[in-house]
């Protein structure tokens, strides 16, 4: 079933890019960066394959992809800042997120947000969702956009280059990237487990609540 779903997603991506050209690359990457898990590991290698066919240049695909990332990320950022933040202030306690946690996130993004945004754009899974917490933490929007573009450009370029070199065999890359996705997913689950355990311990320990 998963294979069939992935095949449908891949068909949608390839048809969109084949029809819309560079605009299609930008739109697909915008969707991927707006917290919708449309795999860039399909979007950009297929774009690289089209480079090998002479339809685009490598830099055209990379820049189109990176600009799409900026657009989609800006949308996710706005949702986090103007909708997600108030939602978490009101209901966060039900999922073990306190006001203190939000204040810590604000300070962390103020100090490390630029590096975090840049590095997250180079990581599968994380790159798709990082914009939402950045918006919730009210990271400076101009810096968010700059570092989103700077982090997305090498990612898009590298995947396009791999697709260019692989040519018509670009589809075989999916199996390799899914292994990275699984590894990142496991790390995130471990982090989530630690988060829940830490907060439950604080709830049960009177000295921690005081």
C-alpha cells in the first residue's frame, strides 16, 4: 500500500514538473516546505534528470527549488506565528508544553535560530517542519528567509546534481533516501520519548513543581 501511495505521489510530482517546468519545481518544493511531506528526494532528482535531457540548467533547478522552499516556509512560519503560538499558549499544557517551554524556545531561536534553520534545511524530515516552530518562537522573519534560502540552495543543488548523474535511473535514489528518513524519524521519536518522560517526572515530583 505504501509503495502504491509513493508511486502516486511520484507520478503527481513528475507530471507537475514536466508540465509546468521551473514553476513546477518551485511549487512542489513550496508544498514540501509548508509542512506537507511531499518528498524533495523525488522532486529535485527528477529535476536533475530533466537537466540531463537538456530541458533546464543545474542552477535553474537549484534556484527554483530553493525559492519554492522560501515561499512554503514563509507560509508555515506565518501559521506558527499567528495561529500556532496562540493555540499552544491555550492548549499546550494538554500535550505537556508549558509557557516556560515556549519562553525557552523563544530564547533558543533568538540565539541559535540562524544556524538551526540553515542546518535543518540539509536534513530529511526536519527540513519539512522546522518553519512551524520558528514561527511559534517568533524568530526574526528576515533572517528566517535568508537562512532558509541559504540552507535550501545546496540541498536542492545536490539532489539535482545526483539526478543529473543518475540520468534515467534517478528513481533508484528513493530507496536510499528512505533509509535516512527512517533514521531521522527514530531520532525524533527518541527525543519525543525523552520530552514526555522529563515532563511527567516534573509533574510527579513536588520539588520540581515548586
